[in-house]
């Protein structure tokens, strides 16, 4: 039986949140391995294979988060890969025990929600849509735009979210079409905001 206190970890690092509503804020990232969603534009494809990354116990991860808190991190981000491919209860319990920081989740929403999170960023994928309960639970809906079909998908997704869920369109990196479409849609729809990958522009992690 697998040890529930061990998680496959690609990397941990203290940087700035580069995307979405909390962009520009100091954050500690825990990037978990394993993803079967398979987005062709993914910039962390090295995180897809779960077994190629070391298993790290939750107490070690919580201690690393505490060190980041002591060095200015404003929140913890659990990302991937697709973190909800595994039960996140032990991880968030350890973080809650050791760290006095909000815990954020970045997910595509294809798996049931586990763990306790203060902020959920749902980035749904057109080729593998999210669960309806994740659409209802998320605080932030962030849709990556490459073509017109992504705008239509974003409109369909927002209808299933809570009325106060933040709505963001994020152009695909180096996608001129995505940039033009996202900007045009945000300009014409007041409930949407533009999200840019500021960490890539800055050249930071």
C-alpha cells in the first residue's frame, strides 16, 4: 500500500505568483508530479511522469513552507502536474499544522477535490473538461486562449461557476491570436479580466 504521507515532487521554490488574481505576490510553490490531462502547450511537461520524481514526506514539505513563510512568502501554492490526481488531505493537514499561511490550489478540475484550500484556481481544459463541483468550488476561473473555440469554452465554463467567481482569460504564451482574442473579449465583457504570465516576461520561476 502506498504511503499517503509521501508525494511525488518536481520542485519547491519561493518566488512570485506570475499569473491570475494573485499575480505579483510572494509565494511558496510545491509542484507535484503526475498529470494525464496532456495539454499540448504545457510548459511543465517534465512534471507529467509521476515515477520520475522523488517522493517527499509531508513534514519535509511543511518545513520548507515554514522556511519560506519566515522569508516573506504570503501564501503556499500547490500546483503540478495535476495535483488532484492524488489525495491532498495529508499535505494540507501538515501545512495547516506547521504554517500560518493561506493555501492555494492550481488545478484543471478533472478529479474530485481533496485537501483544504483557501483559494482554488481552476484552469479548465477544453479537451478534458472539469467536474461541475470544481466549477462551483473555485474562486478563480482562468482559461488559456489560443483560438476562438477557447473563448466559447470560457463562456460555457463561467455559466457553471458561482456568480462571484473571478473570471480571467490568459493568452497562450507566444500566441498572437490568443492575445488578440483575449484582449478583445475582456474589453467587451466587464466580468472578465486579462491574466498575463508575468514571471515569463521577468525571466523568473
